[in-house]
């Protein structure tokens, strides 16, 4: 009995983490992500927002849309990065590269952590619950 309770408590803790992440992401979508994305990419961000407002937190469609949104954000971040070579005659390799973010890329780079956190937390809950169901099915055979 205590083993079942500890599994339930663990699942509850995972779910609480996902819920916490889900409280942060809508603000990030509204304030940073949607204004920073090209208009044709905002549709997906709006879909994620709708999932979250509909309490569809632990669903595969949300995970799919989040994953695609994160990929779009990464592409947009890379577009706003300039890499320059800084020469240094006192170093063995002669210098180093520096990456500079434009304002939009910097905003997206800071904001992308929240959707990633939500994706990871929700995925962990879904995967853990699915694993528990698979074990229960195996034990009943």
C-alpha cells in the first residue's frame, strides 16, 4: 500500500511542476513570444495559449504544438545571432568567437526556457502515468 502511495505522491509532484510551468507560459506567450515571432509563426503560439486556457495541459496535442513552437523559437533566435572573431595575439589559438544577440533574439532566448520547462514537465507526467498503466497491465496478465 505504501508503494502505491509513494508512486501517487511522485506523480502529484510531477504534475504540480507542470502546473507551475503552465502558469508562467501564457504570460511569456503574450508579452514576449507572440510579439517577437513573425506573424505566420504566431498561429502556433496562439494554439499553445488556447490549450493552456482550456486546461489541456497533459495532452499530446499540447506537447506537439509546444515542441514545434520551441523549434520555431530556436530558428528565430539563431537568425538574430551574429558571431564575430575576436583576435588575440597573446593566445595560442589567436583569438575566439563571440556571439551577439539582437534585441528580439535575446528576448526569445530568455523566454524559450519557460516553454521548454513546460514541455519537459508535461512530458514527464504523461510518460510516468503511461509507464504505470503498462506495469499495471503486465501484472494483471
